[in-house]
């Protein structure tokens, strides 16, 4: 394999890539590329199918003022393919030996004080496999700015960074963050390789995290290495940005992760924990081991997303579990979040017509969360799989009388020698075979039933095997409003059948329940409740009291009066012990790594 890659690489030129980010404070990158060519037609590609996005990203729409020049003097015409929109063809004239590409990228994703440098939106590459094409990248930054990245650096100085040559695959998988305010924290702990928390923020103060964040990050990777006995990176960087102006959300990479929150990131501790743990686990699940349909040779071949319920679903489960085992969450918080996960997925109309697997397979056609999400389903393979992977773990524990668990599968599947970044594809059959090596069972049957068949009611089997079950009462769930970037609001899915944001907007309505029967739809905003100004507390009191709840709502600026009839009181979910059953959760939630 190494010889084959070396021979393939010899067929492609080394691409010199110079990215000038000095104008990023007004949203512009200036880019120059240079490489050797031969006369005749030349096809160049702008990355189209985006790793981690599992779909077409079309960053080519950010390109401005594209120019191609042969031997530094002859301007070349170019032609876009009418089907593959990110493919350009140029005709290289006789005698030409080199080509220069100059263009500008419109990127408004950062703030005036920081930005992410995602190479996949900053380059063209000659058509070919990404493993075989070598890039020599340079980055010019605004004066006084800093850089953080997992990409090895050859030299730096005068606000310029020259990186060591890397394959296109490794370059695109190694983004950078740049900014004015920066601090690096070594959270290596007992590991044999370095781990860093690289923090950039819109203020200097925000680059100094609480000590608990650093302690928990250290325990996170120590716990993962205790589970798998391995790591698959040379070193690891959490590239954390804290800003209210941009660089939000998370994206996984083999040796780093892009993790971004608002300026309140440290205060939203539970959400921050899940973000950092989720993206870290992706180094093992998604980067090292990856569904075969997502193992494409370049960034133009379509991805097949049918196994995202493993790629993202198991990562969501482990993000929660690592949050607990590493000390970010308590065991009670883990149980409360699992109860919320269950009711977010269960009893919705979308379950009656659309299997869970299709919410993954349909991602390339668009699948973000939105109104009526309970009716049409969105990216449910994230949250619902936390319930299903719990069932897998507890089934293994039952079959082996507690001797083995899902962690034994993870050691088998994600362990092995620590060679640094490498890719091992897998199929559904490979997954089931590995589970069977841990405990003999009809795993294919269980997973096909839960994931590929219609499941109008989400099974509680995993909770029951653990010795717990879901109950509802008027005691608030302690994790409500603490996850997924929540900005307040109230969860009423199991009472009147709705979710309401902090400003009184209905973000989802469940068909057949009281809010739906009142004629209310997502995106309607409450302006008054029983004749008074809306607040979360007033809504909770009205639901608890029952009877007729009178609302004035607006929809597309048009006011209307509606009445909700309801008499069931507040119903919030919790996990409660099943009497007379063994409690298997403490063993699941107990850390393996020694502190």
C-alpha cells in the first residue's frame, strides 16, 4: 500500500499554496497556488463533498476573481463543468510548464479578532486521489495574530507560518485557528503523546478557562485510552474558539477538532463538555474507523451516509458517557440527559412513516432541524442512537453476566497499534462481526429492527436491562436547557405537545397533541398568555393548572387568538429505578482511568 501511494504521488505535482489572511478582519482571504503542468487539458477541482458534513458543501460559491496564468504571463481561459459545478477545465498551451492560480475567498465565518482556516474552502487541486497529491502550505496572518493547528510547522516568524509538506488528505484534515487572543494549555496527563487545549477568543480573559475544564479534558483522553488501549494521532489539539460573532459549532478531524461556542461557553458547562467529548471521540470513530460509504478517494465523489447512525450515533452516546466518566457531568446529570433524549425521540408522528436509518441516508438532500421536526424527522440518528447503543451495552452485560460491555467492543474495534493517523473502513457486517466476538447474539437482527425498521414507539429495553425506566412528574429535569446551545425555553413535549424557546416562539409542535389541536404551528410567537406578558414561568404555571390556556400569537406578523385545552399538568421525564432489578448503570458510568 505504501509503495502504491508513493508511485501515485509521483504522478502529481507538488502544489504550493499561499494563503494571505491579513484581510480576514473584513472577511477576505487572498490565495495563490503554483504547480507544474503539462500541455493539454487540465482539470482542477474545488473540494465539494465535505468530510464531517457528510454532504456537498458548495464552498466554491465563496470564490471571487479567479485567474489562471501559465508561466507567469499567459492568462488562461477556464470552463466550468455544467454538471460537476466545482470542476474547472483549462487548456495548457504548448511549451507551458507551470501554472499560477490566484483568487479571493469571501469568508464571513469568524469575528474581527479570530477566524478558522479551513483549507478545504481555500484551494483548488489537480484532479486525482487526495492521498497522492502533496501540498506545501504557507499562511500569512494579521500583525500580532497567533496560529494553532495539528499540521506540522516547518518554520514561522513575522506573522507567517510555513507548514511541512503534507498530502491533500492530511492538509484538509488539519485546519488552523488564528486570532489575536490565544493561550495554549498542555493537558497531556499520563498519555505518551501530547494533548493541547488551544483557546482563541474575542477577549483575553476568555482565553483562560476554569481549571476544571483542563482537568476534565485530561481525564477525557485518558479515559478513552483506558477503554481502547490506543490513540490514532501524533498529538491532539482541541481548537477552541469563544466568540459571539462567529466560529461556532464543532467539526471533527483526526488529530484535532474545531470546537466553538459563544462567549458564555464556560458557563454552559454541560454543553461544552458534550461538544469537546463528542468531537474528540470522532478521532476514533469517524476518522480512524469510518463507514465504507464515507471513504471516498477525493472530495468530488458522493458520500453514502447510511451508517451515520454509527459514525454520529455512537459518538453521541460516547460524548455523553465520556462527559460523565471524565467528571464533566455527574451520574445524575447523565441519567437526566438520557431521559430527555428518550422523550425527544419517542411518540412522534415521524416514527410511523420514516425509519431511523433514513434520517442518515437522506442527509445529502438536507436534514437540519426545523419546524414540525417531530413530524418529518431530522437528524434523529444522533440522539435516538444514544438509547439504542445503551441497549447494546446492556445486552452485552446481560449475556456475559457483567464480564463484558460495549467498551470491550470499542477496544476491539478502535484499538490496535498507535501508528498515528490511519483509516480503516468498515461495513455493517464488520460491525456485527466485532460485536459477536464480544458476545454471541443476533446483533444484525437487533440493529436492523431498531434502525432500519419502522419503530412507532422507541423501546425502553436498554433502560430496563440497566434496571431503570422512564417516569414523568412535575419535578424539573435538571438538564433541561443545558444542552445543544439552548438559550432558555421550556420543554412541554410530553404535556401540551410543544417546545417553546426563551422568547416565546414555538420551535416544534407535536401532531395530535393539545397545541396542535389548538391550531398552533412552529414559528408562532406568544405575545400574551391569559392576558399577561409571556414568560417561561407563566407558561409552566398555566400548564400545571390546566383548563383553558388563552394565548395571543403572531405568525408572519399577523396576530391571532388561540385557546389550548389541557388538563394533564406538567410532565417532565426522569429515570427511576425498577424495583427488584440489578442496577447496571454504575458500572457503565464508572471511569476506567485512574485519576
